[in-house]
C-alpha cells in the first residue's frame, strides 16, 4: 500500500510522462569515449615477429585514445618508444585538414621523437558549445632489434570540443 508521500512523489513524474525527454548531455558521452588529454602514447611494438599497436592517454588510468578530445588553443603531444618513428600526422585524403599547428622542434621524423602541436584557435564549429570530429592518420615505423622496419598507418579520430 502506498503512503500519501509516495503518491505525491509520483504525481510530477506522471504529469511529465507525455513530454519528450531532453537529449542526454553530450559531455559524459565524450568523456567515456574520448579522453581530454594532452599526451597520447602510440604503443607500437614489433619485436620477435609480433606486431602490436595501441593508443592510450598518458594519465595514470591510461584510457584508450583511439578518439581523443582537445580544445582550441590546447597543446597535444603524441609520444613513441625509442625504436618508433612518427613519420607524419595528417588528415585523411579528401577530408578537412587537421586543425593543428605542429611545433617546429617536435614533429617526429626520428626514432623516439614526439610529435607536438597546438590546436588552432578557430578549430571546430563556430559558437559554443560545439563538437567537431576530424579523421586523420598517424604514419609510424617500428624498427625491431633484428629484421626489417615495419611501417603502419593508424586511423584514429580527433575531436575538437568547445564546452
């Protein structure tokens, strides 16, 4: 049997049943799939005839970073192991340019050298809040202790978010 207080608590919910629910907030969904991080570790290994690859943020919880989120004017750095070279980080052919300005001193090109860039101030959609997804490639080469180098093109997503 319901008490008077239980019935009163349910009345507002019953009155709103016919109203459409607002869409869920986008920020929690973004937090779940795309870490807002300034450092991404490109985990590319090629030793003993075993190739493995992964992308993760470098925060203590090390979330996967196949999709990563940044904001205009924020820095982002992709790091690699001492035997991995970042050949390039660029938008996919036919897609909108990746909205970053690479650091002239840290653009990969040599084993173990990170690729660092600043997100352009006008990146993403105009207005706030907004979210825009850019597709891009990370071209890397791993040199094992013995044998030929292995080149790999990684296909993640870059999300510009203006909360």
